[in-house]
C-alpha cells in the first residue's frame, strides 16, 4: 500500500509540473501557464496578425511583447475572461524572422491554475493573415472621422502639406477604452474622406505617447532636413516630459530624436503646441502646466533648446479642472483691420454643462507674453468655444495659408466617453471648422467656428425647400431624409421678434426627440437631449445645454448636421456652436416648429440628404 501511495504521489507531482504547458501547435501558438496570474505565449506561426480576444469589463492584463528575449513593448490589454466582445490585432509583420513571445500578467485572480487556464483569451487567441475592419456598429458616424477600431481621443500633430491634411490622434490599438496611448494617423485631400495610415509613433521607453503638435520645418532649423516634419509630444510614464520625433517622408514614419526628452519640469506638464514666429524669427511653444491651471510659453531657434519666457492663466477663466491641449494663433476681427490673438484652453472637468469643454482667451502676444483682454468691469471673461457637452481637445492644423485657421476636436466627454454604446471603436472627431473673430453687441471680441467650406460637398439631394412660412401655436412639420440612416444637413433662418420662444423638434417614430428652443428675451438657444434615444449608459448623458446667440434681437440662422450619433448646430455662421452626441434607436424622421407667446417666421428652409463618405 505504501508503494502504491508513492507511485500516486509521483504521478501527481509530475502531472502538476506538466500541467502549466498547453501547446497549440496547429495554431502556431504555444501557451505556457506559469501560475495563476502569469502566462507565456509563444508565436511560432507565419501569419500577419495575432488576434487577441477582448472583454471590455475585464481587468487589464500587463502584456510584455518580447522579441528575441528583449522587451519590445509594454501594453495593457483587457484580455477576455469569460466572453469575447471583439478582437484586436497585434501586427507581426515587422517581427518576421524573430522569436516572438508575450509575457502576460493578469490581475484576474483565480483560485486555482485550472480555473486560470479556462480564461476565454487562451482558447480564442488565434493567428490570421487578415483583420476584419468592416463596420459592425449602428452608431458609427457616416461623415465624421473615426478610427478603424479601438479607442480615440485628442487630435494631435495636425499639419497641412502639398494638398494633404494630416490628422494624428490619441489611439489605443488594443481596445476600445483608454490605454496604450499611441499616435494614430489619417490623411485627407478634402477634409471629408479620410484614409487610415500606419501607426505613426508608438510607446517607447519614456512611456506612452500623449498629445502634441507638428510643423513643417521649411528652413531646416532643427537640422533634420529641409521640409522635415517635426513633432513634439508628451512622453508619459511615472512623470510627464516633452519629446521630439521627425519625419523625412512627409509624416508617414517618424524617427525619435536621440536627445529626448527635450523639456523636463518638476511638475506635470503636457501637450506642447508650437508655431514659427516670423517677426521674431523663432519658434514659440505653448505648454499646459496642467495641475497649476496655467500655460507656459517657451521660445527656441531650433526646436531642440527651449527657453521659458512667461506663464498665463493662474486664477483666470474656468479653473475647476486640469488645463490641457493649448493652441495660440492670430486672427483678424471681422469687418476691421484689427488683429488679435486667440489662446485655446481645453479643460477637464469644469465645462459649463459638466465634464470636459474648450474655453479660450482673446488678447495680445508679443512673442514672449500673452495678455488677455478684459471686459467693461476690468475682468478677464470666461468664453466657451462650443456650448454642447461633446467638444474637447480642439486644436488647429499648422501649415495652412495665413488667412485660414482650421480646427477639429474630439467629439465626446470624459464623463462617459468609455461608456457610449459602441465597441468596435469609440469616439469620433467633430466636423472641421474654420475660425474667425467677431465683435458682439456687448463690445467683446469672440471666436466664431464656422463649418469648413469643404463640407458643402457632403450634400446630396435637396429633399425640402421652403422660402418663408409663419409659425404659431399650430406645429408645422417637415420630413427628414430616410437615406443613409437619416443623415442630413438642415438650414433655416428664424425671426422670433413677435414671440417669446420658438421650439424646434427633431423626432422619430419611437417618440425620441431632440428639442431646440430659442428664447427671444435672453437671446439663447437650448439643446435638450434628455429624450434623444439611448441614455442609460451614464447618468451624466441626459442634459440640456444652452448657448448665447450673440445676435441683436433680429434674425438667427441655424445650420444643423445630423450624423448617426451626433448633432452639430452652428448659429449665424459659427458665432455660436452646440455639439452633442445622440443615440436614437431609429433615425430622426421629422422636423417641426412651434411658436410660443406670438408668431414667428421661418425662412430659407433647406434640407439636404448627405452622401455617405
């Protein structure tokens, strides 16, 4: 009996030693379970991609990608535990001829190794020569830029060169929630159709690649070659430092500057944004001193050595959240020869309707110091670039003509960006907008954001046209286009001087609706999305946002773009803008007007279908 027990014990011992190894030779994948939370995955097959199974509510696993035994990448990925929501690809193309291994540490504590081995990620991980990016999302926009897959937030490093608009963006290629910040890259010749390009800048030893800017160094001040594209960005690991990369192939591939980092501070700072000051013949850099609620201004002759010149912002404007994503540029004031500087300041939280938003300051800049204008009371007014909840991280393209300043933003809000009802991808960019300055009836100079002129090419058929009609208590209703899931553009003028208010209702057969209300006495427009469609994914999503119309009590012109999950309202050629996400269960199919406290006039009503891009 004693001998039988020894044999059984030996079998159990060797079985336990052998059990961590699971070999899937037919897949070209070998999986070695080293313990409850540690697994090695060896890739032995010749395929293009290793497809990683993702479960969105799983905890993040640390994935260390090893090439020939050396660490190549450190990633954080929500590997599937008990179900697979979707797959993301690890591109193996550049690893050809090398030994590829993933050292994975999960935080999904299992009681036993047997339970850990049952995680869905080990069973469903597979090799493939293709990765399917066919849209599977009901709410993926039809005419806004989105990533092919994965998470996206801030636009980065945008520049215009040789007829091509380059848009980089904060991207997570390994899931649809924030992590593994990388610069994704898309290009367009018309700001409408976007082509997805290879990844531009990946995580390195200094950390994740956060936001920044790019310029074309036409004079070769940095020494990387004439017309080199030079990018400055924030490297983020334990601390945040500013780094540089450059491209000699027009922004497709970048090489890191070996002297990185180029700017270090003792406190958190990020999102460098630079431009060439032609008067002073030097580069100017604006850097967000995030937790100090201020911006720092640096100058440089060569993009490498930077000198701190001044700071602006402490105690000014909205101060509730961190300051991020600056931009500084000069514009002319409409109808005058006057020029002023606009300083864009994105902050989170602290927006007027909760969460993230974009404020700005108007003033003067002498090449070293920014001085903001004051109002009649001597105070620096808080001004907002957009009066919706879903407009953030707005910055401009460098390299455009001197008389054009074009911007784009992130169309979401940090309050719920990771919870919106999509999975294959998350987040879109706003429509591109051209900026100008105007002086309002209160004497203050404000920033207008008009739809970029290229957007008229979106128009398909004009489905409705009404020259003029009177509106009273009896509602007037018009049909919206049904093509391409109801995406459309709507334009009309309002004259509400004889009424207290006018309600504009955009609704569907399910009873869901967006309600816009113009209030005559207060000169404001309210946007109510509390019954716009899906909303239960976040308590912060149902909301009413309100914009001042900056008009003199006469007429208000509205231009509305409706996509599958967004509505952008431009008033009086961009004097006020409201950007809000909406998730109707069926497309909005009707537009109606109702006047209260008197009659109103609606004129020049035009409704266009939109051609899907």
